[in-house]
C-alpha cells in the first residue's frame, strides 16, 4: 500500500461513517472534514482544512477507492463515498477492523473489538483475531501486521498489538502518522503544504468543470 497519511485518514472516516451514520452517508466535504478532525475516537488528533481533504479525495478517486456522488434531485452538494469493499473485496468485518486501526493507531484485538461495536458485531475476541489474521495474510500485499510489544505498554506476548499497512510498515514503537503537517496552520508553509494546496486546487477545478459539463449537457 502507498497511501498518504491524509488519504488514510479520509478513507478510514468514510468507512467508519458508512456504518455509524448511514442516514448522513455519503458525506459532504464539510462532514468529512469534521469526521477527520473530531477529537474522539482518533489518534492522532488533526486539524485538516478543506484543501487537504479535497486533494486526498481526488487521489483516492484516481486509485478506485472513492466515488463522487454528484448533486441530483435539487441537491447542490457533492458527496463522497468509499468503494474499498469493491476495490479490495472486503466484507463488513474486515472493513470495521481495518478502519479501527486506521483511525486509532496500533491496538490489541480486544481494543479493536471494543471500538468497532457500532460497525460490526464480532461474536468474541477470537472472531476479531481471525479477521486480523486474514487481513495480515492477504495477497499480493497484507493490510495489517502484528507488532511486538510497544515501549511503555503493559501488553505482554499474549496481548499483541496490530497496525495497518496502508501507508507503509510502522515500527513497533511507532507513535502514529505525522498528520499535523497537514493541519490548517501548517498549510501556510513548507513544500508539502504547497503541494497539498496545488492538488486541492486541481481537485476544485475538476469539480467545477464536471458541474459545468452537466449543466451544458456534455455528460453521458
């Protein structure tokens, strides 16, 4: 896998919200940004702006992981939904476990089970561990990996942690992705921030062009 940290957060939020707030799904850009930046159920806490989320959505769409739901029947807002289940051929249990690791960082199987209650009803810890084992054995590339004991943790050999591999392999003591550099404050400086802004501008122009084509009847 080779997703950026921002793309991972955006995709994880879409997967989570599909199950936890189905009435509001697919999500608007504003709702998705709020989901990324919420302070509960997230590790680390971030402060994305619309440009960062826009750029991530465009990239995820190009990789076949996100679809744009264009306005229809009086609606004027584009919405966004993931298609990771189709792209990666995953069921609800696999998606729930993966999203928990994506949004909350490395965890034990017991923690994954407790934190996915609203997404999937795992019968017991063994069911969670079976799904994690399946994700770690996926080919050609695994989606998760079992970590060793992290420093400063009480977990022992019988209580391993798991981590996702969507943005590359983490170290055993990895504190989490450095998402702060994509915050609204950080977007004002640095090469990475300028790239994010440019990508977001391209995404915005693409959406405007698509809307204009629909108005003029150029779409199929």
